[in-house]
C-alpha cells in the first residue's frame, strides 16, 4: 500500500506539471488537482475495506 501511494504521488506530481494542466484556466486546474489528489483512493478502497473487516 505504501509503495502504491509513493508511486501514485510521483505520477500525480508529473501529471500536475503537464503543460495542458498548467496552461488551463484556474477552475480546470483546481478540478484537476482535486481529481489527482483523490484518485488514489479508488484502487486502494478494496484493500482498505479488507483491512478493516472483522475476523
């Protein structure tokens, strides 16, 4: 899980610095940053649910 988050953070930083996002209007940039900041939750949600289940 930690390795995935580190990899995703590097990927998100790279995408956030991409030219199309940097040259976009402020609202588009804000939405892009919110999506990039929250997108890591979707692939990890099954693992998080599995970790929280009772035995």
